[in-house]
């Protein structure tokens, strides 16, 4: 199934798959029903070293790469997308910006706890008026007496309000040059006066993942909380999103596979008009298409991750992977639900949860249309 993996990667995949089945899956139904992120599961993922996978050992990481991270996220996404996105956002949106753009002091101070799973961080880019058009950021930060004073709001921010959330990194307009907005990224610790984590959203899916709107009203943080160079925020977060797309594609592949496996098992066990559903050609064709989607999605994210880990350009391949894998997850969730019939509409069956969860895979970290724009640009088609 994972033909292209090294022995070490295969071992990691097997280890996380077992963890997902024995530790994560038993709590998924209740966590989804009660909209609760299990901090025990987060701690267990920390103990396994999953939050440190793509980081060097000097900061408490596992010395792995993005491929390793994707393997873990795929294995989790197969059984529980909320847990998988908690890891994905914790690493690629929480810790990675600090690792990539932070000063040595910021890395030493912030990374060890994030990489151990003792703390989480959010990445606040999206605003009510700035989603796909992220450059339309309205949140501002101005310097006053050696402090940034931040005003504005963010929406849909993952991992921003858990009991162990330490900070969010936010994009903010810090000035302008030649008529263009200067956008920078700033670390805002939770508990900063003037920074409010609003009530969690009532979502369609990913119910056990933590998502909040954030407001900033004269929130003051030290000038040294600037992450990366002043004015580099837009460029930096675009590269963070490129990587994140690979991880979301891995999550989507896992979800698509979870749906396939459940549907195959169900079709074999369900008797319809005197014979197993799986003997009907219509069901077989549906399941065969689902298998083809899983295979294609996995090839796509593996390719993008390998390019990224080799230090080669990967933005177009990451967009292709996110596009193909996100659609595979949604299509497989819909087909699996159909194979399950009425049971597919019952939350006690994981395919029902995948059906609700998978839609966001075509929206978050760049919508399907945004991926198409990236691919069109790579074809030389200017907007
Ligand atoms: C559960 C969840 C978790 C999230 N986590 C985070 C997070 O941690 N941090 C964060 O910063 N954000 C987060 N987001 C935000 C997410 O990345 C955005 O919702 C997404 O980028 C889309 O932005 P939008 O919602 O403003 O939609 P819009 O940008 O308003 O898009 C609306 C529609 O217009 C389409 N569209 C937009 N531009 C074009 C174009 N040029 N051409 C054609 N069509 C276009 C879109 O594809 C979409 O179909 C999260 C969202 C959700 C729902």
C-alpha cells in the first residue's frame, strides 16, 4: 500500500496507524459529539514525538522531514480528522513559522514545548475581510514605546484556544511603502491584555478540533515579538502555506483511505437481495474508483513532500496534491456514505463523520480555486 516508503518510513506509518486505532479511534465518536479536543490524546501524540517530527534534535525534534510528518498525519486522518488537523496545525502553522523565521532566542524559548506537545500555537492569517485574498489584511500593529500595539480581528484560527495554547502568530499591517501594505508577523502570547480568544465556532465538521475567532484591542507585546523581518510577513506566510498544503493533502489521503476501507468491509458484509453488496458491479466500480483516488492522492503528496525535503521548488506540486487529495477525500466520503445506505447517515459510523469533516479539505489552507490559481500561474497564465 505504501510502496514508495523507506523501511524507516514504513515503520513510522505502522506505529502511528496502530496508535490511531488503539488510542485515537475509541474516543473519536464522543469527542465529535461533545465537540471536545482530548488533551490526553494530544499529550500522547507528544509522547510519541509526533509534534517534533520534522525538526532538528537541538530544539527537541525527531530530526525527520516533511515526509515523516505527512506519514503521521495521513495515518491519523484515516480515523480522526480532528486529531490529524490538531497535529497538522500544531506543527506546520504553530511551530514551523518559529523554526523557519524566528531568532535563535525565539527558537530556544518557544520550540521545545511545542515540539514536545506540551504547548500549542495558532497561526492567525484569515480575517473576516481577508481569506483567499490574504493581502487584504486589516489588522494593524504600530510601534509605541518599544511595544507593538495590535488592533483588529482574525477568524477561524485553529489551536488558538486550547488549555495548552501558548501564543498565536498573527499577520498585521505595520506600515506601507510605495503605496503597498507592509505586512509583518508578530507573536502574541495568550493572556495578553487586549487579546481575546472568542467562543469556539459551531462547525459542520472537525468538531473535536479547536477553532476560534480572535480580537485584538490595543493588545501590547514587546517589539522583540516580531517574527522574521519586518515587512516579510506576506512572503513568509505564503511559503508556510505551500508546505501546509502537503500536510493537508496527506490528511485528505488518510481520510479517503479510511472511507475506502470502511466501504469495502461494509459492501462485503451487507446482503442485498440475497447476495453481498460487494458482488454488484455498481458497488465494485464505486470502490475501484475510490481506490484509484487514494492511490493518486498519495502519489501526489509524496511527490510534493519529496521535492520539498530535497530543497527543490514544490509550490505547484503542493497545490496539485492539495487539489487532488482534497477532492479525493470529499468524493470518497460521499461514495462511502452511499455504500452504507441509511447507516452512512448515522454518526455512529465513522464514514458519516468523514462526510461532515471532508468538506473543509476543499477550503482550508487555500480553497480548491486558490490551488487552481497557483497551478494556472505555473502554466504561465497571468491573472
Ligand atoms: C475549520 C477551519 C480552520 C481554519 N484554520 C485556520 C487557521 O488556523 N489560520 C488561518 O489563518 N485560517 C484558518 N482557516 C481559514 C481558511 O484558510 C479560509 O477559510 C480559506 O482560506 C478561505 O478563505 P475565506 O473563508 O475567507 O473564503 P473566501 O476567500 O471569501 O472565498 C469564498 C469563495 O471565493 C473563491 N475565490 C476566492 N478568490 C478567488 C479567485 N481569485 N478566483 C476564483 N474564486 C475565488 C473561494 O475559492 C471560495 O469558493 C480555517 C478555516 C476553517 C473553516
